[in-house]
C-alpha cells in the first residue's frame, strides 16, 4: 500500500518534473518553495525573505504585488473569461493591446500576432518568414541564422535557434536550416591586438562569410537579442549592429529582434532595439509584456511581411497557424494595464537611472580575485567568474563555482542566477537604490564566501 508524501516539498519531488533542473539532484535537494511576494521580495514557506534580483525569469518587471493587475484580471475574468481570435473573431482587450504595442514599436510595424510564450513567439516568427518567402516566390530562402550563446526558446524551432549546448544535447537539435554564427563577446573572444570596433568588423565578416558559403538565396533571416540574456548577459560591442545590419541589407536577409528579455524597459528604453539602433522586420516580445502575471507573448511584423502573408492566406483560404489562447482576453487585459503602469510611472526612465546605479555598484567587484568581467546595460548585468585573470581561464568544470556562489547568495537572502560561471542580475524595474544596495551587500558576502571555498578546495 503506497503512502502519500507527507510534506509539500516531498510531494514536489514525488510528482513534479522541473524545467532547467537536474532531476536526480532534485530528488536529494528538493525545492525552494515560494509562497508569496511583496515588491521586489519573495518569501519561502518558512517565512524567509529574498530579494528577487532576477525578476523571476528576467520578467516580473512590476514586482510581486501589483494590485492593479490582479484587479484588472478579476474584472476581465468576470466579463469575458475566454475567447479566441480564430475565424474573424476578436475581443476588445486584444484589439486595444495590439494598438498600444504598435504605437510603442521602435520602428514602424503593421500587425501583431499573439502567442503565449517567448518560445512560441519566436517559433511563429520562423513559420511566418517561411510562409512569406513562399508567398513572394523565394522557396529556397529558408535558412535562419542565429548566434552561439543566443537564447530564443525551447520549442523545436526556437531551441534550434538557441545557441547553447544544453538545449541541443540529446534533443536531436538543431534541425535542418538553422545555423549559428559567432558570439559577439568582445572580452571573451576578442584578439589581443583587436579593438572593439575591429572585433565588430570581424563578427560582421563572419556573418557575411556564412551567408556566402550557404548561398544568399537560401538565407531567410537573422535572429538576435539586443543583449544576449541566458547566454551570459552579453552586450554587443561598439558598431556591431551597424555592421551586422549592413550585411543583412546587402543580401536581403530579414532581421528578427528577440526582445523577450530586453523589451519594455530593461535596457533603459522601451526596446533594446532603440538602445542599439536595430531596425528589425519582426519583433518578438513576452515576459515584461504582462510583468509575467499571466502568460502572453506577441510578434510584430512589418507591412512588407504582412502584405505577403495576407496574399498567401488569400491564396490558401486561411492562415493555418494559431493558438487556442492567442490574445486571451484576460492575459491581454493584464498586459494592457501593465503598459499603462509603465507609462504612468515613467518606469523606463527609472530603469535607466537605477540601472546606472546598479552597473556602477557591480563595477566595484572588477578587482575581486574571482571576477573576470562585469558587464551590462540598464537593469541587466552579469559578473563573470574566472580562475585566472591574466589568461581569462575558466574554472573546470564551468558552472561548479557559479553554482556554489548561487547557493551562498540564496543563504544571504538574494536570488540571482548562474549561467555557468556568469552570474546574472535582472531585478524588477520598480527596484530602488536602497534595494540595489542590499543586493550588492548580499552579493559581496556570497562572493567572499565563495572565494574562501575556492581557496580551500585548491581551485585557484
């Protein structure tokens, strides 16, 4: 006779398979159970408070207790808890949200298509690019180029665009027609005699060489995050986007801006595309669109793409793509209210201001024995741990020290995220300077404890 586990933690271990988690390790370690939140803090089932310096998953921009979003969700749930967008149907929140997103776009965009996650949005972008090229008589122009260390999701197509080994190994990915070009991390991959601008020139040349090798008539699009998030918070080098876009324009390659992390204030502007001068044909958004209070994502497409897609849907009789929950009225209502709050409280300007304070505060760790680089822009940053400052040699294996530091930070009441040995910071946009000071203090304590452990283990 089986016995039901007698605690919530043991029930989690018994019944739940967690994303981005070592399942065997989880059987021993168990979960950190978060029960509620207030402002930039979350609380576990023992009542301990943590500053959520990752905004959950780069996403809870308004923190964890914004009553206006709960009230809007409740109101919409009572009025129209669900309807769809199939077959000429629509709901008012989706219409109004589309209008507002397009008004905010960094470049002119024509239409919005709703999905439920960043992965689905990027997957949809690929499908529509293929559909468009078939519509305009370019059936060979189907290959998608992304970058090593880029992150674009976990569906089969979006994971194929993602340039991280964890997302490919034993999943039989990437599938055909997905390519990866060089990662634009100047500190890590720049040559000794190479300026930042020279490095950007080499990155653009690598892209052009790939396009020429594959055949320009086969390359459909280049997808990229303005700042690479899960790959380690990698900020593009000076002149990078000017040079990359020159290559794309030369060979008629579409640009997809993955704004899933950068969109809605993260870099200090409404979109990362504004921060770095990108002129995309497609923009994908998610996460901060609703402050992650409810799942919703979207892509915006240019009028050029819309006209081809519309013509093809007329030829085929229907656009054969969509999700049951595309533009879900409750999610759309919450997202619309989120965008209103950003504007009313001028949170993008606030993010730029306190983002500078965060960047300056983290820069104090550049001279720490474990730190190789501190990088970031706005309210997104990373501190990279290394074994040897002179050679930039990593610890072996990568991630062991980062994971140890991550655990020490949790003990200090700070939630951060290690991506290998790069430690990410991405706090809610509502964070204050005083709260950033608390982040820095707790991180410093965790970093120094990690240094003591590294020395004790003989890892330096």
